[in-house]
C-alpha cells in the first residue's frame, strides 16, 4: 500500500524462523496485514508453487488459509500461536509454536474433511472443526482485541502470520 511501510518481522516470525532453522528447514515468512487477508496470501503462495503452507497463527488465521487453499493439493501445517488453538490441540499438535515446529520434518500429510457454510448474501466458507451461529457467533465476533490478547496463551506475541 502506498504510504505505508511493509510489515516488520515480529516475535512470531522470529520464534518460528529460529525453531525451523534449528531443524534444518527454511521458510519464506509472509505476514498477514489484518483480518481476512490470509486467504489471498495462501492463494498467492499456491499460485507460486508452494507445496506446504505453515500457518503460524490461531484458529481464525488457520481458517482463512484453509479457505484460500481449499481444492488445491498444497498441504497446510499448523504452528499454533493463537488464543485457544483448538484445531491444533485436537490434532495433537499442542499449543506452542516452538513445540510443533520441532516436528515439521516428521509430519505426514493427512487429508481431513471440511464443512461448508453458506449464508444468503455471503461468500460460502469452509471450516475444519466447527462453525458457530447465533449467540456463539455474536460473542466471538464481538470479543474485544484487548480481552483476546489477555487470554492469549502465546508467549511470542499476538500478530498472526503464516509462512510458505
């Protein structure tokens, strides 16, 4: 964007790069610039030939990347560093980016089923674990950034990003 500096690498970037380098892996870090940007970034990575997208973020960022990568053959790996990390926990990956990144070389790609939510007037969205409606969706949508940061379990920071 004109007039704005490019996002600078933050604590998530540094922690993930260090941990991946310790296991002999290299990754290009591409930070998100805010909500609803990870899908387009994932599509761009796939168009450029990425065979793996490592998502360093929480459930929301992971969901955005899934929606950008759906119907592709590109694998998605999770480096959890969000508030709850429900999907990573349910997949047995733990809740810490550093712990998950240590095992990237041992991961085996596994296809999972996705749900599809369609609402009148909205773009259909895929989801990996659950979709909320009514009060649940209202609460999640309106949670304050300050409260979310205070609930975050990530010791590395709160800005979500992902790498391809």
